[in-house]
C-alpha cells in the first residue's frame, strides 16, 4: 500500500529562491509497502517491546523481537519501533542533517513536505558554528517543532541530548554496534525545563552492506529528569494505541523520503558550510 498523499505545507517566496527548494517540489518518495502493512496489522505484544530502562540493548548484535511496531504498555505508557534501510546514507550525513535542518524551516519541509511546518533551533549559535563537529552542533540544543503526525498540526520542543546524558554507552558509538545515534526528550507544554519532560526517542543507526540501518524507538510517557529515568504520565492514565500508531506511520513516511534525498542534499549543501 501507499501512504495517502496530502497537500503540501505552505512555503514563502523567499523559500522558492533557495538552492534546496527543488526537493520540496518533488513528490515524496514512498516507503516500502511492507512497512506500512506491518504498521497497520495491529499492535505488537508489549512483552516484545524494548523497555526504556533496557535501551542499551540496542547495541546488541542482530535484531530485536519487534523492529517495527507499536503498543500501549501495561503501565499505560506507549512504545514505537521502526526500522528503515537508508541506501547510500552514511552516519556522517545523518549527523550533519540534524545539525543543519533546524536552521531554516524549508530544510524541515523538504524532509516531509506534507507534514513538516517548522523546525527552529533555539540555539543557532551552536547549530551554525561550523568550527564544531556535526554532533556538537545538535547535541544539547533545543528545537521548536510544528508538524502533523496524523491528527492535525501540533507543536513540541525537542531537547537533543548527548548519548551519555541519555543513559547510552558512549564508548560503543562509532563501532560496528552503532554508527551514530541521535537522542532527545520532548516537552509538550511551553519552553522546556527539567521539571516538564514528556517523551523520549532515539534514532539508532548501524552500517550495513545495504546502507545505513535506522532503528528508531519512541517511549511515550517516559523521559529523563536529573539524569534518571522518569515516568511522565500520572497513575491510571493510558496512552491510546492510536498515538504510537500515528507516530510509526509518520516515521516510515518521513525517513523513507529522507533516505532518498539526503545523499544528494549533503553533497550539495555540506561543502558550502566549510566545516573546519
């Protein structure tokens, strides 16, 4: 099956003059129909979900019980897992993208021209500092996001964190176990502060013969507060299964398109930054 096409998000006359506007004009590259079929086949067994407390299991070789799926857990939190192969994409490109795209809304729109409205890095002095590495340009930055995950446009703040602050084993990143990873916690109500975390996510990658393997995990209702795992929903509250389901469908859509355009965008735009 194909993801249903929608009207493109609006752009400005200034956007139309930018070198990467051509990617907005293209039709979105559709994801593998088998991924959508799996996402629409119903929730997975929560027993096969990766617990937030066990996130370092992502470094283990091989695949987990469920690499694609969603569910609501017994404690009311929700889980989403997605696996996409990104041919010709490298870990360097992936890190560059997360440093680069938050400096101009059109960059976020070419990622998914039907659902992405705004991605504004609130720390442009970091994200735009080309004397830093790509990782350093997005880690410890906050992005304001507006997007449509399937229920209408919504907003959130993302705090991109250093892996060690997120509870990951830093010494395994850059090895065959993990090419790179991007992790963040989200804040749903206003400018984030450490007392108001909402959800947690990671985009975990491995190099394969077919390209970069992206393994995304979202833990809805879990986050990190003062360096410790923290359940963010009150007792008795359950996140509806429709929420992680929408996130999974959106994840397939946006990363399938990014996989198609990123090698070309990186080749054209990264040299302009003159990274020191």
